[in-house]
C-alpha cells in the first residue's frame, strides 16, 4: 500500500481530476519524484529550480508540516497520508 | 449578548462629528493615503511616478472594509438585513474581518466560512470581533468556502443575510463611490494608470470605472497570480477559479501575471527600503505596476496596497526573508 497523496484543486488538472492518488517512496522527496513520474509537470509546481519545496506550498505528512519534520527527507511508510495544501486564493 | 442592532450608526453621516473625531468605527472607512513609492523602481523614466494607496489604513485593516460596508448598508436600506438575521459570507480573510468588525459595530451576529489554513492572526482577529467561523477544507481553497457557504444557506435561507462579495454589485460600487474619487483627488486628476490585484474583482472594476468616467484614457490593469497554485493570498487565478459575477475582463486594458516569489521579494524590499510592511498582494501590485511603468515615458501610476503585513507574520510569506536578506545585504 503506497503513500496516499491528497491533491489540492489547483493541481488536479495533472491527476486527471483525482483528489487522492498513490505514490511510492521512502521519503517525502521520493514520493514527490514518483508523483512526477506519474504526472509529469507536477514537481515543478511544488519545488523550485533547486529542488526545495516552494515557500507557498505546504506539505503535511500525517497532519504535520514537513518543515517541522525533516523537510523532503522526512521518512514515509506505506499507508501514510501526504497532503499538498496551497495558499488561499480569492478575496 | 446582542442587544438591539444599532442601525442608526450605519445611517448617520460622518460629518455629524467635528473634524478629527468619529462617532462610529464605520465612519473611519476610506480616505486612505497615497504614498509615493517611485523609489522602488529606479529604472523608470524620471517623468514616471508610482503611488500606492495604503488600504491597510482602514479600521478593519484592509481594502475590504469598503465593499463590506457598502454591501451591509445596502442590506439595511433594502430590508434584506434586519434584526434577527445573521450576516454570513465565504471569505479567505480580509472580507471576513471587515464583516466581523461591521457586525460588531452594528450589533448583528456574523458567521464566516473560510478555508482552515487561513493565517492564525486572521482567526484571532475574527474571534476578537465575536464572529462565528465555519472552516472548509484547505485543499479546496476559497472555492471550497464558497460552496460550503452555499450549502449552509440552503439549510436555513431565512436565517441569514449574505452580502455575497463575488456577485454583489455594491462591491464594485463602493470603489466607484470612494476609492476612485479619492485617487482622482489625491493625484489632482493626473492619474494615467491604475493597477490592482484581482480577488473578487470589485476593486479593479469599480475603481477603474470611476477613473475612466473622469478620463477615458486612464489605463486599468489587473495583477493576477501566474499559476493556479500560488502564494498570493487574496488574489485569484481567474482561468482556474469560479469566476466572480462582478468581474468583467473586457473592461480591463491589460493583465499582468505575477510570480509568487517575485511578489514576496518586493514585500521584503518595501520593508527594508521604505519602512512599509505589507501583505503579499501588495507585492504583486508593485510587481505589476513596475512592469506597466517601464514602458512609459511619462505617467502617474496608482496601485492598491490592499493591507499591511502584520496579519501575515506567521505565514510562509516570511519563510524566505533570511535568504533574501543575505542576497541583498545593503537593502
């Protein structure tokens, strides 16, 4: 059972509209790489040119912000839930 | 805890009070200053000036005080808002703060639907005004809050008054009657370009109409995020959002796509160079205004700075500040 990744509305055009997809990897970074392999173009939205998570993107692993874990090196295991949460949009 | 709503406070004209004194917090909405920010763009022609309208000077701390006050006043005048009703709307923050402030001042209860990931400061401010908050999923953004609010209304339509900032013509009307004339007066009619971000579209539409009515050659330009996934809180990427009913793109003379990182860097630069701490949508406005101004030989470009930065101090906006400071040690 892979990591469950929750996809926000602005990125669902990459996942064919799916709100939740599965991705494999032993770290958050590896999960992001697997997302990119499945849905080309999605990584560029999440990470900058140097591969770091963009300032305005929040990644929550089982509800915890990975900035307070080990960033992209945070360890993942089967069944974990990774949520991609964007900034707010609109007045 | 709510006594009889203080309707009179909304109806009373501010001029009943001596100059320099206000009878109600609502009398302090509008008449915000224009600040010369030309120094932020040394590359421009010496005959071009940039001004920012500091909407953070409104009592609720943002440009949204204007639209919220106009919508509520109209609701009172039309009878759609009357004792026993609760003001409800979906909002990512500033409109919620404005409505909560107005509800407190007038004695009406307020319920706000917003994404759960709005900043901690906003939640605290809204709670301080005594409003009730219903959270929608952070994954769904402001569109999720719009849909959740619609569902609440359908359950009990008679209980609520919904200003509906995305569809209410009083939202742009507030700017036709206040923001536009204020800019015209403060620039002595010299404004040539107007730049504002798009959230609901109320500010750019209404102010643009007011300025074009006085001088049809004024160019009205909207700033919008360059991508559906962005960090410009308060702004909407129209191509991928529920398009507000008050937004009419055909009235614009142009749009500028703003990268989030560039807007954040301008927020840092405004603090370090001008002593002005603003929110990310102000950085976006400055990015767009500079882009517009670079092509000009002469002109007066006015932009909206929707709020100050103190309500974003806990957000990701500041995550890159240390690095920016290292790159700009003399700023």
